[in-house]
């Protein structure tokens, strides 16, 4: 049997094609894709304006797409815990399964790991079917929709913003950026009990979405100076946790300038270029901790659990639904949607 896939052949050049979709073998699971989230990284791969394309870690042609949920249709002969009809999500990194670390079950440190649809590409989910080893596949908890499950991957990146950060009563979190990672960061900050969660962004419709997923306050960086606004709202103290998700280097500098003494900044975006003009003395004087964050092995399951517990629904971040057949058009016309788009979700035929 065949399946339809979307592959990027080079910058601004992608095409649908039909490729074989054989029965899975061994520990592999064949999954019919139900929803695929479209990520900024997918656009960067499509346009070619992606640091991993420049570094040679992503090589065309790329079967891209890395945020999905689906339903099991067939399993290999060694699969134990999954059967056809099971609803599933997966890890984003696929370990080799044979190195010393993998034989120990420490898949997160496998040096031969491949990322779904991106670096050292494992065939991605702009496709009717995905293949995934059982060790990287998880059951979607009861009560979560396919849309929610497809948001687990980006939210697991947001979760890393909180790693090693001790929250004290009254702490304020400020999120810069209104993409899906920023929204999920604000949503998690509410879950973790921050006294006040503030989202800084430029687009009014996206700031409205930020309020829907729980932001207590929003700051339009088009209208006011974010540093002055955050200082005013925190009575001159600054933010205890700043989560920078915009990928704009000047926004990172602003974040440093409104971080409280002994505060933390988690940078979750790719900036694509080096940063000059870093206000290093401010970091020194205020004993600020600046750290990067990315997806970690084990985080998707934590996010799935939080989704079942959190009183606030994250799905208002899905601002656009796109049929798989219309997906390429959507990529070609992204600028038409950009001003109001937080997360676009691809729907496949049942
Ligand atoms: Zn992504
Ligand atoms: Zn390995």
C-alpha cells in the first residue's frame, strides 16, 4: 500500500508524492497520522532560512513535520503494549536502539539519535502514516483530544523553561513571544502557580489568545516599552522568571533588563545569529541565571499528565485548521496568516 507525503526538495520547493507504506516489522508501530502541528521550524526548513540547513545538519530532501498524534493501525511482531486502534503520541528524538546508552535504556543520551522531521531526519509527519519504535511511543491519556496530543511536543519544550527554577510565593513570570511555545510557557506558568503571568507580544489577536490560555496581563510591545511596563507592573522589582520565545535578540536584551535580582531567564528560541550588545554587567550585578531550554527525553509524558490536570485548556492556541491537501498552499502563503496565527494544525482524512 502507498501513502501520500509532503517533502521539501529545496528552499521554497516542496511536493506531494506517494511512497510505499509497508507493514511494520520487529518493534515498529505503524501510526495513521490524525493531526500534525505546523511549527516555525517547518517554515524555516521550507524557506531554507534555518540555521540547521546552513550547518548541514538538515539536508534536502526532507520529509518534515514533528508535532503529531495518531492512531495505531498495525504493529510489528515484537510490539507488546500497543494494538491497532490505540491513540498515541511519540517522542521527537528516535534513538538507535543498539548503542551502549540505548542498551541501558538511556535513550535520551544516544549519540546516534535522529529527530523527527528535522536534524538527522527521521521521516516526519507531513505524511498519512508514521513509523515509530515502541520505546518512543506513548498512549494518549483518556480525555485528551488528538489536537491536545499534537500540542504535547511544543509544550514539552516550554516545560524545560522551568527546569532548575525554584518558584517562591509571589513570583512573577513574564513570557516574551506569542507563538505556540510562548503560549504553552504562559499556560505552564499558571499551572505551576506563578502569582502573575504576563505575556509580551506585538500582535493584538495573539495577545487575546494569551489571555484565553490564562495570562493575567498582556503587554503590547508595539504600544509601550516592555522594560518600563514590566517594571511598573512589578512595582520596580522585575520578573522572577523570564521566558524568551520570540527568537529576537533585542527581546532577549530587554528580558535581561527587566529580570529581578536573583531571577532566571530561560531562552527557548533559536536566534540563528550571535548576540552582540549583551548587557553582561546587568546579569553579573543582579545575579541573573541565563539558560537555554529545549525538548528533553521524558518531558512529553510529563506534559500529557499536566494536560489532564490543568484547569485551563491550551487548545485556543490552535488558530488555524488546514487540510493535509491544502498544506503546501498554506506554506506558500504563510505571510497572509502570520499576523493572527499561533498554531496551525493539519487535519487528515479519516
Ligand atoms: Zn516544533
Ligand atoms: Zn543509541
